[in-house]
């Protein structure tokens, strides 16, 4: 089988983002007829590393896209739809487009095939309202998952509030109140994210709805954009990765960290490996989500 193609540019700008999208060769708008969802983290109140609207806004606008989110399972400023929208507005996203909190009116189950941990995935009801998806992730560290990029953005990110609890508890509870006290092995959580991300991809494929994957690797902190006390970046910006294969795109991001000579890369590697974060890649590959083998094409 040919290796998956991953396109890359060091140009972290609206032009660089557009360049990566064009290189993918897939018009998610279908000539402007598709209703396009762009899944991006709008950032917890108090965070600072989230992808800024002035960077991604022109691209989202060019697709006539809608930014989509789901409420958080943890207590904070984004665990209700009204509060979530307020934070998105505060962070400037509504200047460019509408923000749809997909689980505002409930959620629905999509099947998980061959899962060891999850029997299903729970996604927001409004997920079904879109014809095409852009998984636009911010590549950085993560306190629980080790790192966050396309796979996390497609699992935890697209899951409803109860769905997030279900993934975090490795399929043991849908309760946001109970999930944090539910014991589980770390590797089971990592694998649960892979199962949920695969379920989303399978659902979209069955519905004949295209999805593309872009990761912007900038503001590389150890913490996620969901952290209200997010720390400063620990290493220099890397660039933008894009692919139609989420496993390959995440693998390319990880490989860029591991091959970096930046002194701060060791801190990010430590964060990732102490959480068994890299294990998501071969497990997602085993589920058929994508390939860890890729060809990097610099633009």
C-alpha cells in the first residue's frame, strides 16, 4: 500500500493554512453546496494557547464553515452551551463565523466496531446536520492524554458532555460527576480515545461525508487549551500539518517533536510518554483509522 501523504509548511499564517488545505486536493465545500463543520477548540476561559481566530478565521470563512464544539465534562466555563458560547465570543471566534455547541439539544449514539473499552460513542445531536468536516486541531501537550492533535480533537472534542465522560471512564459511566472518580488504567483511556475517533471516521464514511485533518503546531505548551491555567510554550513553533489520514497526521506531528533539537522538546516528550500518549497511534492504526507510515511533503 502507498504511504499516506502528509503535507507540511513552516508558514503558520492564514496563507500557510490555505496552502495546506489546497494541497489536500479535496473540496470539502463541494462547490459551495456543503454545510461544513470546522471542529476547533475555542479554548477554556483563562487559557492562552488556543488557535487564534485571526489565524484560522479567514480559512473558516472561505469554507463558509461553522465552528463546532461540544460541552466539557469537567466543571468550568464551557460545560453549558450558553457559557460555552460566551467564552467563544470572548475569544473572538464569533467575529468570523457562528459557533455551534453540538450537544446543546442532546446527543446520539454511533457504533464503535471492535472496541475493547467502548460499546458506542456519544456525539452531539447537531453533528448529523453537516455535510463535511474539517478537523482543525492545535498540536500541544495534554495533562491526561499526553498530547492533543487530530485524534483527541475527533474523540474527546466531538463527543458530547456525557460522551466525554464515557471516554474518560473507558466505557464505565456516562456521568460527568462520576467519571473522574472511576478507576481505570491509563492505557485504557488512551485506547478509548482511539476507539471514539475511529467511530467518528466510520460514521462519516458510511454517511458519505468527507473529513480532512489539519494540525497547527504552535504555542507548544505542556497543557491543553482546556486548561484555564495553561502554561507558556516550552519549545518553538513547528508548522502546519495536513492529511486525509488522521493517524499519519498525528504521527508526523509527534515525529517532528522527537526529531527537534529545541531544548524544550524534552519536556514535551516527557509529558507525552509519562501519559503513554504515543500508544494511541499504533492502536488507532490497528482499528483501521489510518497508518503510522507516511510521506512528508513540504510545501
